[in-house]
C-alpha cells in the first residue's frame, strides 16, 4: 500500500567527504534510498557512522570547505536539489523539509525570544505579517503541547526545560507544514519519560500533517513503534534496509544482528547479559577495502576482506550488503 | 512565637506569590548587575551631568556670546562675571566649554557610530565567511593597525581639512572640519572592534543554533545580523563605549596640534591648543577644558567597565 504512493525523495549514490589536516574523512560512501510520501524511515547506526552527515548533505548544510559532496544526486519531488543554487535551497529548507536537531539546549538562539524564533520561518517562507505570524506561533505552540502559549512567546530559551525546548524546535520545524521532517536524534538528549512524549508528539504531527519522516537514531527501541522501514548504516554505508517488522524478525546483516543483541528487551531473561560488539568502528580516514564491518564480524569469510559487497535484494523490500547468509553461515 | 502567628496557609500563599513574579529578562538582569557597580553608576551620573552641562548650558548662554571677542577683556582670571575667566581674545571660557563640549561629545558619539559600523561589518564578514574573505579583510585590518593612528590622523586631517563646506545641525552651524574629524577618527579606529567581532563570529558560528537557523531556510545575511550579532552585542557595546572616550581624546590631540576643528568653533581640544602659550601665566585657560576632558574620559571608562561586567552572560552574579 505504501509503495503505491508517489516517491518524495530519491537519494542515489550520495558521497560526502571532509578534507581535514589529518587527511580525508570518508563520511558517507554512496548511499541510495527512496522515501515515499507520508512514509517514516528510521536510520539506525552507532555514533559516527554517517547518519547525520548524510542527512545534512541532503539539505546541503555541510560546511564547504572542509566538506565536499563529491558524488550522487538527491531528487526531491523529481528535481535534483543538490544542483540548486543556495537561494533556492533556502526556499526548500524549512518550507519543504523541516529538521529537528539532537540537542534542544543548544539549537535555540539564547538571546532571541521564542516568539521571534518561531515566527521567523513563517515570515520568511509564507510572507506573514507580524500579527498573523504571532497568532500562528501561538497555535503552533499549542499544537506541540505548550500551555499558556501567549505568555511563552516573550520568553527566552533559558526559561524553558529541555523537553519544552524540543517541543519549540518541533514547532519551528513544522511551522510551514513541510512534506518531510528530518529528525536527527530528537530524543537522545532527553529523559526517558520526555523521550516517550516527544515520540508521541512527532507521531501525532505526522498523522495530522501527512508528512514523511526520516528519523535518525542509534536506539532501535525508539523506532520500533513508529517507523515503516529501517535503514541500518555502518561506516558511511547502508548495510541493511527492511520493513520494520521484517528487520526485527529476520535481521540478515551481521551488524544488525549484533545491534539487536545489544538492545535491552523487556521480554528477555533479566539475568542474561547484553552482548556488545567487539572492536570499534573503522577509521574513516582510509577508504576501506573490503567490507568495513569485516574486522568485527562473527561470520567473516575470506571474500569479505577483499571485496565490499553491494546492496542486494534478498526478499521483497529487504536488502543487505553481505557475502554471507547468516542463517547458514555460508557464502550466498 | 512568630511562627505561631503565621499559619502554614499564609506561608504557602507567600511562596506562591514569590514564584508568580515573572522571571527577569536578560536586560533586567544586566541592569541589576550594572546598578550594583558603584564606579559605573558614578561614571553614568557624571556623564549625564556633562551632557546636561553641554546641552543644557546653551539655553543659558548663547553661541554668539561664546564666540564674542573683546580684546579689552583678554586673559582675565576667573571672576563673578566670567566664572572660568577669559581667553587670549577675551572670549568667555565658561560659554566656550559649553559649546566646545557639544562638539567634543558629538564628535565622540558620531565617530563611534562610524567606527562601530565599519568594525561590525568587516569583523562579521571575515569571521562568518572565513576563507579568502577573512584573509583579505584581516590583512587590511592589520595593515591599518601597523600605521600609527596619530600619524594617520594628522595626514588625513591635513589632506581633507578645509575641503568640506559648513553644515547646519541642531540649530548650529558647524565648520566642515568637524565632519572631516569625525570621519577620520571613525575610519582610523575600527580595527580593534573588527578583531573582537571577528573572534566572536568565529566561535558563535559553530553553535548549533546557527545550523538550526540554516535548516529553517534563514539566509546568510539574516543569520549574520539577526542571529549571531545579537549574541555578540556585549563586547561590542563595551568596546563602543570606550571608543567614545578614545574619539574625544583623538579629537583633542589633533585639535591641540591645530589640525582639528578650526576656530571660532570651540572644542575642548582646540581650547587647549589656544592655551599653550599661557600654561603658567593663565592656568584657567587649560584647566577647565582639560578637567572636562578628563572627567568625560574617566566616566566613560568607568561606564564601559560596568557594562562589561553587567553584560557578560557568563556572570552568575545577581
């Protein structure tokens, strides 16, 4: 049913690198995926695996230099947005694609009132007058569950708690009713109870505005309830992509399996220990030969060390990059 | 005993009332810190009195009186009729310090407007964009810094002096040399401010709220002036305040050298120039304008000091 909806975003072979004094960091190494309208995709992976950088590359928010998007294209509603000039990108950011960041404590400007920051996208993108923008801002604050919004318009960010600030960030990102929301670990910096509230809020907003969501996280537990599909990233590569239930029932990449085993679950015996993944993520300063996960992989075979597998379909809507069939432990 | 007379309910009510007062805004906090800074309050009050003296005084004594020469009254020591005495051509020094004060203070303020404008523009562009823009602008800044300011002032004053016609402003006619001096002081003093602003922008632009502003489609110009600049206002305000004192001093230097504002328009600086030949014989000629310069510069520096403490967002003092 989902696949019948038109494609909203199509990313193909996106590659981003950073030129630093220590050498070139290959942060995103040719990722491709599609997102349909109204669909929720979670991007999962540990810190430094290129989740945020790939999403920032989509919006051309990478500082150039030292960053460089050196290959690939990003089609939004059929048009390649990577080729667009900066002025046209400004029309897309906030208007078509909203973004929520990880740390609400630092992503609001400390010297501007909440009202100022919230009305700015309304005035730039929708050309609203001050009064109208203020009225809309009050509605938005109400929508994200902030009580007494008229009074809070005059407040400064330091007067808000973390959860309230993240609600304001969400209100800002949704101000112009975008078709796509990129949520970059929006719950990581918050307490567990607030996390649940924020997840619930974003889900509610999604259903109300019929928007698509790309949810970046390193917490597989958070996404299980809300995502349609999950993309697992490792060292700047997509290693597995599947529908959410399929991924949990039938994880097929060794890295995904390891991630799921590292996840605490309520239905597991309390005295069983969580498994951690041996080793550490690869150094992105060297362009890897072979599969980047090979040094840490339980299923590794000779071929893994010399040749990096491409993304391959193993079932309907389920693809992985692995030479090995994890069920048998033999090469596929 | 006292505890008994206050019921728990009353205590709760008191507490609730305390909680209900709205939290202080950033400017209210700054004002509270400023008020407690004794020297700064002293500076602010003295400065206010100096403004009152210069601008209120003109309601009492007319400008034609200040420029009225009467050689029969030359170099009279302070008396009931001429409280501050008279100068070498018999003009009343009290009246001249009033009108000279207007010019000196106006020069200080307007020169700082130019200085701040240039400093912010150059520092912000260099710090925000970085790369070759930063290199180019900072090399220009360093080049300007390498030329001794007083030398630059003298050369430019000599070069541009007398080329600009008279102008009228707030009911007074100013000689063109006032404009020349203002512009010269402005364009020879922006370098330190530019460096401060650049440093601020270099660190502030890495903040996540700048990225967040980009992500909502805010343009670079808006980010520079509406998002980052308000965050760096504290050092700019302090630097600009101290800049007023420096501009007044710079005007005094070049006027003292006879290259500044030309008589009969009085400034505190050119009054000192007129006193050079009478340093010992008629000390009142330099004492009053000198004292006023001293008071102004001192109180502005105190004020700047207080503002630095009050506007420092890291200051925890309330």
